[in-house]
DNA sequence: GAAACCTGAGCGTGATATGAA
DNA sequence: GTTCATATCACGCTCAGGTTT
C-alpha cells in the first residue's frame, strides 16, 4: 500500500501514468481497469501491478462523462427520518447487484427538496428515487418528464403520468391495526394522524373504513398529529386527559407512537394495561426490546428493492412489472407497486380491562 | 418552466445547444453561466433566456473534470446515528457559504467505512470529513497522506500526523456530568460506557478522574455499554436489579440513555425520583419534551462548522487555526480542535432521596 | 478468424490566447 | 486601453475502428 502516489507532480495518477509505467496504451489500461475482454493475461497482470504501484484509482466523473450511461441512481431522503435511513440502507444493498451506484442527497433544515433534487440532476443521475417526497404533483410530473422517477411511500391522486410509485397499502395497514384491536375486544379506538405527511390520508381513510365496517363509526376519533415524537406526545397528552379515554390508539408512525408511549408512561397511563398502542412502519425503533411496539410492518427492504427495480426497469426499457395484487374496491393505476403490510404484534397491545 | 427539454434528440441540453439558440459561441455561454466577466449585458440576458427556454443545467461532472478544483467535500457518516444526522445538517449549512459542495457516503450494514471512503475518493473529493470513524489509525494516516482529512468526534492517540481532529472535550464533559450529580448530592454514580466507540475512552477516563477527585473512588462502577438504545437497555436491566442500586447513572450517549430511561420506566424505577440519568450529545432526541434528558451538550453546529473550516483551511493553504483552549493537564496536539462541552440540565436529574 | 493491442475521436466543460469593436 | 466575443485545447476517460500477430 503506497502512502503517497508515486507520480512526479502532486497530481493524482491517471490512465496515462499507468500506461506509461506498464508500457502500453491508455486504451488498454482502460480495458484492464474495467475488466473488459481484449487484454492478454500477462499484460493484464502487468497493468494491474503498475496501477497498484502508483496508487491509481479511476476517476468516476471522467468515466461517467465519456460513457453516456452514468449508472447513477439519485436518492433523496430526509436526514431525520429513521424510516428513510432504513430505506437507504436497503437501496444501497439492492443497487449494487444491479450494477448501479447511489448518489445521496439529503433534505434537511435549510435544504429543501428542490435543492436536493437539483444537485442530483447536476450529478447526471439517470433516475431519481424520492423517499416520501412532499413536492407538489406538478413538480413531480415535470421531473418525471425528464427522467425516470420513483416515489417511495407517497401515492399521488390522481396518478401522475410517468411517475413510478412504490408504496405500502397504507389503508390496508390501518385496517389490519383496527382489526387486531377489535379482535382483542377494543371498541373505543382513536387515531393520531399524520396530517399532510405521505401516506397519512390513506391511513386515515383505512382507519375510518375499518371502524365503520365493525359498526364502530360512533367511536371514530381522529386527533391531529404528525410524523415526529413530539406530535405523538402532544396528542397523547390530550388522550391521557380525555374522559372517557379510548382503550386503544393507532399512531401515524413509529416515531409518533414512541412519543405516545413515553407520555403515557410518564402520566401513569399503563400500556397496554390502560391503553393499547399501535405504530406504523416497523423501523428499528419498534423492534428495540425496551420499546417492543406492536406496529404495522412495512417491508422496508422489499420497498427498497422494488424502488431500485422500477428505476432500473425504466432505464433498461423493461416492460411494466406486474402489480403486487389488487386490493378490493381500490383501483391501482399502472406503474404503481403496492406492497401488502403485515401487522407485527408485540408488547403494546392487549385486551382492554 | 419547460416540462420537456426543447432539444431535438432525447439528450440533455448542453452548452452547445444554448450557444446555437442564442447565436453565440459555447465559450461565451460558459462565461455567462459561471457569472464570470467578459459578456455584455444584452447578450448575457439573451443567453440566459435561451438557457431557460431549453431547460439547460450545467453538467457538474464535466465542469469538475475540466476545472482542476472540484470544490467537493466528502462526508462519511453513519446512517443510523442521529448524532451524525445532526452533524451532516450542520455541515451542509457551513459548506455552502464557503463555496463548497457536499458528497455524502453512508456507512451501513454491508457497506463499511472502506467502501464509503473509496466512493468519495472516486468522486474526486478534495477533502474528507469523517464522522466518528472507526478505521484503524494506520488507515487514517494513509488517507491523510493523500488529501486533507478531518476526523470528527474521534480523537487519536498518539496523534496521526496530518490528520485534523475536531472533537468535544469528552473527559471534560464527563467531569461536568459527575460534578452536576455530586452537587445534587449523589455519591453512588455509575457509568455505562461506549466500549470501543469514538470518545468512549475519554468519557470513561473523565468519569474516573472526576469520581476520584470527589473522593468517590470507591463508588466507581463502569458497566459495559455501547452506542445504541439496546446497549443502554441491557445495562439498565443490570442496574435496576442491583442492590444497592446507584442513585445516578451517566450513559455514553443520548441513544444509550434513552434505552436506560425506557427500561427504568418499565421496571417501575422512577426517573429522576429513584435514579438520575445523564446522557451525552444533546441530539434532537434529548430535547424532545417527553424525553427531556439532562445531557452533556456537544455544540453540534459548531463542530460541523469547524470541521468544514479545517478542511477548507487545509485546501486553501491557510495557517493553522488557533486552538480552542488548552485544558489543564492534557496536551492537545496541533491540528486538533477541541470544543468545550456544556451540560444541559433538564428533567432526568434531581437530588437523591 | 480470433486474440491482443493501438490510434483517434469526442463526452461537456473551463481557461488561455487571440482578435474585433 | 478596455470591453466583448471567439477559437482552440485540455481535463481523464471510453469506444469504434484499425493494425498486427
């Protein structure tokens, strides 16, 4: 391992440097570095040796500039969302075998989606994977007109033409949560919603529908929430003081549910003794032994895999993938991949007493 | 806003396309796009107009390839660490005014630091900012021989030549935590450590030293921990069952402390009634109303700002920045920026009863 | 004919040198 | 002399096409 590149000037070694050292043309070095065929075993070894000696590394930018394919997938994610972190992890894992690289662009305070996407475009990404995008439909449509775009966890109604959507059946997930609680004997079930967050509308609707189906329309109660712990905590304070207090609550997501749990514990409201709590997402958070949250699982690695697959499929002109399954009474437009959620029962739900 | 690029073939518009449309040379378009001087006001407007019409965006890769500076700072971070997320947020904010771009590379399951750094190097980053790197000192030394490298939150002993270090005075932070607890009347104070995590050794040492100074050497108790909630939860289970039980515990970081808090609550151990808990980092987590954790604050945005500053200073040949302040009895090598921590007292600490 | 190698062009920019008002 | 504009090359690499065994 050379501590310093063995090239005369301070510059980084290039193909030409390797070529000179190995006594071959740059084109041949290129062939060897790419592992393409067209080089003899002996010279191949000699070139690799030379490259190693001077610490050569191919310049990704120059490479991408020349070959008109960049094989780069741009991923926009929210820095503060564990759900996104999990997705990114899965996307890395899925992109590699498919032969694609990932360019990350974070949405953070002072760095909006517009900015995040622009940098990805400037980097010549071939396709965009947007995690829970909040951008207006018109903007997404505009983007989708320029390159393949996959929206993960955000459905759009009406469907945006050209936009790929990969999501969990949020309404179905909400239904599963309600069914589970009803099966345990609950009737007074509240929902802390996600406001304008991606998926919130469907979960709210799923909750409403399920409650009505069980003849519990009179018990429907939706509290304004959000996707952070604080949103959950605020709603939980309201619930803790409510009389009569619901015997179960379904939170918008795991972060929100965590806030609910903690507030209840501090207020002396026992979970699941006094009240059952269900989350959504099945992030790392929920699986932690000391949280042990019953939650609606999104198959995160599957979502990630499908997102990559859809982007790659579009890039490579593959035909539409088949749909994941049609849920009754709900038309799923083409180009939308809907994954079934799966309730994960853990320790925060029990029969009411 | 053009929904589709107005260029004949499906390709993305280039300088030449804009030039053709505006009836000027590509060089002039380049000048205009960079905002450089050498173009008349009228033509400048005409060029910008043409660029807008066909939806031209400069190709970052071609640009970086040509201009020998890339003005790119590579940032390696852990996807699952809120502390890193906060740092990245600060780094984005600091890099922009300095005129630098950020390239993110995540460390995740199946994607180690080696890999993360390699992609950054391939992208022609001019400097590296590594958040809590775990790589061996030899590897860091090798990297530092190639380009400016800043290690954030990980100190190295002995100092690695050429490596910039930006960190909080972890030992001092631990001392502040112990002092605070002692001032409240605690004597039996335990520490859940961070194992081999960056900063853990210093915090452990600071705890030991402070305990001894208060004449509480006999009460020193260090439990094996780590940097996740589960590590904290595991240690808390041990503590909850201990007789006599310490009246206070200082966790390695906020995540760990969160695990401790939750386990205590579930075990019926009141916080801060039965036991006080102190965290470390002051991440978003600690500030949440329902966690309300007393913690040793690292000035995250300051750390981020300094990290960017040190990287940029090295790139631009600026002289060594002055040191942050010399802590008694501790030699701080040149090239190391040490920031003073600040205890943030919230709701998880109180006098013992 | 195939395998091994080389030549030359060009990807989309930015900088320099040069010329025209 | 200053301002505005152009031509030309180089950045580091890949690829099509050619030459040699």
